[in-house]
């Protein structure tokens, strides 16, 4: 008999959902929306999959933020991928449009670099966490609304 009404397969689904959302938020090319849609169809709850997906996606963005903070230490190395002009252009764009761009961190292609640049720009973690959570939770809420 499952404890607390959760079956082992549902726990596996939730775990996979968390990690798919986490990976999707890093700079690796991956998407979690289809998996969330599927889990929502299988789950008796809407809130639990939304919370799990949002937590995983926000944690992935936090990893990017931290990587961005550490990344600039290596900018003088020969193997470093970005040149000074690319870094300056990204920082100017971020300064031009401001912190509110983090609400768009859920967008494909541009969202993940935004969280990386926020780390490079030394955005305070509390502000980063609030804006990114709002943006990513809103996206998952929209997916749930469309799914149901």
C-alpha cells in the first residue's frame, strides 16, 4: 500500500520531472514542457508537478547564476570560449534592459544565457531568485492551464 497516496511510479515520474526541468534550465539543450504535460495527465494533483518542475527549473537557473559568477575568473585563459567583446556586449545588453529581463528566463535560447549573465553581473541572489521563480512558475502555470 503506497504511503501518503503516492505510488512508486508517480515518485519516479516526479523525480524525472525534477531533473528534466533542472537540465532544461542549464545551458544544455533540453526541454521539460512535454514531460510536465505528460506528468500532469498522469497525476491526480496539479500543484505537485508544478512545484516540482518549478523547483528543478529554478535550481538549474541558480546553477547558471553561480557559473556566471565563477566564469569571469577564467576570461584570460586561452581556452576560454567568450572573448572580451562578447562579454562586454552581453553585459551592456543586460544593463540596458535591466533586472526585469530575468522574468524572461523561461524563454528558449535567450533565457539560459540571461541567468548566466546575471551571475556575471553579480546580481544579488535574492533578487535573482525572486524574478526567475516568478518567470519560470508563470510559464509552468500556463502549460498546466493549456494541458488541463
